C-alpha cells in the first residue's frame, strides 16, 4: 500500500530515520515500531499519514489507500452529539473480516454500555474521548491504520476488545506501542528506532529490541560502573533477584492504582476538573509501569543469561 521510494525522515534533532533505503509496506502488513521517547516514532507516523512532508526523499501512496491515524493528541469531537450518534455520524455498520457489526455493538466492545451510549460527548472523560476517536476512525472503513500508543487510557476489558478487533482486522496495520502483549498478538513484523537515527528491522521481535536497548544503555555508562548480573558473585545474583521480586510487587501495586484511577474516572466523568486531575495521575502511574516493566525485562534476561 505504501511504497516509500528512497524515504528519508528526520527527528527534531535532524537525524535521518531511514537514510537512503526504501521501506515498502504492502496490503495486509502488520508492523510494530518500537523506540525510546524522542526517537522519531510519531514523526514517522505523521509523515505516513500525510500530516508532514519528509525532510528528504519521497513518500508514494497507492491510489486505493485510505488511511486512518490515531494520534496521542486530543482531537475535535462533536460535543453536541451523544456517543452513539457520534459513531453513527460516520457510519451505522462496520464489516470486520466476515463479521458485520453495528455502531452499537462496536460501542459495547469499546466499553460504552447501552446506557453510556447516550452520554453527551462533551461529558466524556479523556480516556472515553480517545476510545470514541478510535471508534469513529474505524467506522470510516480505512484499509490502513496508523496507531500511536492505542492502549493509552484503556481499561482491561476495553483493551481485550481492541486486541480481538485488531487481530481479525484485514487491513494494513502500523502500531507504535510500549504494550508488548498487544504487539506480539497483532503484529507480524517489528522495526525499531534505536537512537542511531535509522529504522531497523528486528527478526527477534520485542525480545531483540529489549536486548539491543540494554546494550545501548550499558555502553553509555562508564565501564567502571557497568553492573552485569552474569559472572557476578552469589551475593550480587541474590540482590538482582531481590530487585526482580520488588519490581513484581511494585507492578502489582501499580496495577491496583491504575484500576482505582480508572474507576474514579468513570465515577467522575462529568466533573472536568476532577477528570483532569485523575488523568494526570493515571499518566504518571502508567509512566512508572513502563519504567518498571523495562527494568523487569532487562533483569530477567540478564539473570537467564
């Protein structure tokens, strides 16, 4: 679908993402793009979506391509409509593989029960607005989906519904996400921006990305301060395992905090000041989860090694 002939993109710092190579994305491809914050993932998606011009080279898009881009930014929604009306404003039904779903059925799948489907859009919380944004994109029946952190602000049930939907969705999919489970379930190919300004295909998937990031971060530390579990004393091995256990307890507590915040958001959906405060807390908790998960993965692979 996308045929990026000599595509060259650049981060805000001016580093090239693809150099002089060609990146082709065909019908039905399911691609994940990984990388640390600031590496250029969103820049890449925005360029593919046609929202910015590449700093060099060209982007060629097939004539039959219909792109839908879910950004991390808030978008304008019809606040004067109710949730179901806002979905039906785009379309009343959606064909997903062999299954046809009504706007109401899709709303249910994304956490809008029969009563909340009649909630005014202007009264929705930040997470609910994001879900509605994705629903409206899907109802437009695109054949290419560009998703920038699609699992942000989704509760467990809604996340499971999204995974089921994407797993059976027949179009081309490009996902930027820190959610390892989502990537491994719905994507077939993994690329990464590893801080060297280039887009690299990872045959080993997310596991290879974690290993490469660990090596890059270790190389950035002075040799005298590099701490590796392998080859260390029994005491250091025990310390590493204790940290692993602590991280598991921390992740469990953070999961409970996230659950409580999501419940509070639902209970205070009409109090915009409270929603803003809770959204900020939720973003902070999820940032802590991301950092803890990355450290947990790195420690686990070091101990296994």
